[in-house]
C-alpha cells in the first residue's frame, strides 16, 4: 500500500477529537442557554399577563357592583316616614363597609316582573337576601322581607343582595347573601386597599379633601366615589422573590347619582 493511500485512510487524532468534543460541548451549552432564557422569558410574560387579567376581572366586577350600591329604583330609603323607616333592616344603613379585609356591599338585582294577582314572593327567588315591595307612590305600602312577602297588582319588586369580597390567604374570595362557602375569585394577592372620597355634606356634589379608609354609617350619603387598589404578585408571600415585580392596579368608581 502506498504512503499516499495510508495517509488518506488515517482517522482523527486524540487532539483533534478533544477539540471537536469541546466545540460540540460549547455549541450545546449555547443552545441550552438560549432555550432556558426563552423559557424564563415566556414564564415571566405569562405571569405578568395572568396578573393583569386577574386585576381586570376582579376590579371590573367590583366596579359594576359598586355602581349599583344603594340604588332602589323609585324608592328613596332616606325619605321614608319614621314609622316606615323603622321597618327597614339595619344593614341598609350601611350599604358599603370595609372592615377586617372584607368589603361588604348591598346592591339591587336587576329584574323585570309584572304582578297580575295577589301572591307572595321570596327573596331567594331572585338570588337576593331581602325583597323590597313598593308601588312607588305611597310609602305606607312599603314591605321589606325575606320570605313570603305579600305582593299584588301594581307592586314593584326590588331584590337586594349582599356581596362580600374578602382577602384571605393571598386570595380574594366572594360570598353572596352571607351564607354558604366563600368562592375564590383570584389568588396571588398581596393586598387590597379600599378608600372613599367624601363630600363636605350630603348635599354637596363635589369631593372635599382626600380619600379616607373608613366611613361612619351616618356619613354614607357623603361618599362620592370609591378607590380600589389591588396589589398582585406571582409570589405573594414574598413579593421581592417573585419572578415578576409586584404590581398595583387601581380603579376609581363613582357612585351613581352622587356627582354632577
């Protein structure tokens, strides 16, 4: 066999093999780093998007309920004769309350029903806690109850439900009408702050001063708007250790018929 043929058939040497393995390892490490970086970026973007969606869902839901607080159609509970006002449940004097990390609201349940003959109705028929029955003409005909409330032709029914939004174990949970288990709406919650913008008096339409964190029941008529501040994190027990920086989402909701 000639020298040229033997040279053409010679394989890789040890040094060449080591260099090839080193270059392959560097290439694999580079591809791995790119893959890990892309995955981490995807996880961060997904966490941030989930936080934004949770905030949008919860704040939008709470804002809709806040706009319905203390709206009873043709009925003004603040202008009832004393004997009739004495029959109104005590909870109606405080349709908005925020205590012990729980926001409690009393809201009307939208519905349309025509009463054609005398009968009775229950608040539970409308998913409500109380049922207001009125003819919108005479305060003496006002009836408020929970079960077997008498109704007749010409009566207007206004179901009232009680909503509770509470913060517990880094989750916002909801309950309707003060009964049953609380349903988890979102998790990853660091904190929820509720504050109120107040007018100087019940007759003034404009806010005077800043926001306050609590309101005396006697001053409910002075509330003009409610500010919700929701802080979220993908690691709510230690926000600084999360993959996404904790974010605060705020929303201000004006109560209907309270501002010009």
